[in-house]
C-alpha cells in the first residue's frame, strides 16, 4: 500500500469517528434528562401505588361505617318501636 492510500484511509477513518462523535454527543447529553425523567416517573408510580393502597383502606373503612350505620339505624328503630309499645 502506498503512503497516499494509507493517509486517505486514515483520514476516512478519522472523519468517520468525528462524525460518529458528533452524532452521539447530543444523545449522550439527553441521557441525563432521560434518567431524571425515569426517576421522576418511578417516584410518581410509587406515590400512585401508596395512594391506591390508602384509597382501598378508606373504601373498606367507609363500608364498615356504612354497616355500623345500618345496624345503629335498625337498633334505633327497634328502640322507637319498644318505646311506642310501652307508652300505649
């Protein structure tokens, strides 16, 4: 191989590397933002899961209170009936 061909090949390889570096540089720059965005999404997902757990617990509590209210209303109705029977 002649010296000129070696220099042309070397120049082509170096030009290719420079182009590759210039193309990759913006992508690498965005990786930091993408990582931060991914971390934010993970935190929000964890928060959503906690809120869902809390919502389910509240839903169970509301159902329990509804049942207690029904029982209390039935007892109150029984007491009113008993008082009405005694006052006659």
